[in-house]
C-alpha cells in the first residue's frame, strides 16, 4: 500500500503542476524550519516565524494528501 502511495506521489510530481508546486512550497518551508532549528537561540520573532511555518507546512501537507486521496480513489472525489 505504501509503495502504491509513493508511486502515485512520484507520478503527480511529474504530471500535476499544482501538486508539484505544493510539494516545492512544502520543501521550502521545511528548509527554513531546518535553518531555524540549527540556531542555539530563537528570538521572539523567530519563534513566531517557526510556529507560522509549521502551520503553513501542515496546511500544504493536508492539501497534498487530499489530492493523493482523490487520485487514489477517484470515485470519492
């Protein structure tokens, strides 16, 4: 099952520009969060930024999962 999901994800990354854009945005947010996590101390603005990035990243992930779910079972769309 996980193999099918990964194959579908790879297929959508290659064929669906909207899905690819969501994945790229998710990766950019993840990279910024990684930068922040490497700091010894986060200022108040950086803590707020990190919290907002996590929320945005989760929203993107939810949207990507919705797309995957619709493509995995088109009858539920």
